[in-house]
């Protein structure tokens, strides 16, 4: 901006913008209340299922992404019971090469175990670890993980909840 004396004005002059007429209230995205959420129970048979494909589908159900009321910061998912965890499969050389690690917190306290050994000892932990890695790594993920129940054999104590059979993608089963 050039003044009458030929110098530039170093301070710009900002004029207020004219206010537009407000046409109405903004529409808010509906938030489901915890009371309105319908929690269902599903049972999944892990026999002859590929571990990662099974885990990704179960994680989506736990998270609630299969529902129209999905909200990223809320627990909108369902309960999932997995049976026959001892019969889950992995492909290729993973049975002998996949290693599960845990640490006691003490110096030199690293414990390693292969898939085959852990499957013989605690097959539930294999499925739990795969699904937990696909959930959010925060307080919400810990809350979602509590809705997962994994059992070694075909029996589970949740028949009173009348769980429905969750149909997985047929391509998820191991050949």
C-alpha cells in the first residue's frame, strides 16, 4: 500500500470481513450411547484356519467395524469365543521358524519358543497374541481384548450367552 508521500505503509490494514447469515445449526455425527449398543456373542471354530486371516477377521468384529454404529474412539464391538485353538494353522516354514519371545524384565530374562512348542504347551496364547497385535495399542485395545475368549478344545463355558456361529471368509481356511 503506497501512501500519498510515496512511502510504503509497513503495517497492513485489515478490514473486518462481513458476516454471513447463518443458515442453521450444523448437523452433528450421532454418537451411540453405551446403553444403545447391542453386544452379541459369536463363536469361531479355529480348526484348519490360517492364523493371520482368522485374527484379522476376529479383530474387526471385536472392534465393531462390521456395524453401522462404528465409532473409532468407542468400544462398539461384540464378544468373540474362539474354540479349537490347538488346530490353527500357519503356512510355509512358520511352524519351525516363527519364534515367540517374552521377557521377565530381569537381565538375561529373554525366553524364546517356536510355534510348534508353544502350540503344544499353550495354543490359546498363539491366537491371543495374533489378535492383540491387530487391535489398537492403547486403553481401548486393552478393553477390546477383554471381550476375546480363546479355548484349546471344542468346549467353552459361554453357552448361556447363546453365541452365534461367525462365518469366516472361506479363503481363510488352510489348504
